[in-house]
C-alpha cells in the first residue's frame, strides 16, 4: 500500500470503511469528490496524483475485460 499504509489504516484515517477504500483504489468504484480529497489526504498524496492512479487502474480493468 502507498506510504506503507494498509487499506484498513487508510479507512480509519479518513473515517470510512476498508471495502470502500479497496474499491476506490482498485478502480472498481469512483469516490465522491469529498471522499477523494479525504482519501488523498489519508494517503499523503495530492488529489491529482490519486486521480491519475485510479484512472490508470480503471484503464487496466477495462483492458482485462
């Protein structure tokens, strides 16, 4: 996990649930704007970096279908 954090730790930092974090980071679901900001903050990233990472993962998922 980025910055050595588990998905559970990220979820706790942002006051959310691990399954949501997993779905967002895998590209299976897109977080709301506020969740995206909270997720980026919890991962110590800039939101635009996180958006790019999620986009790349979604592209990989689409290519696998």
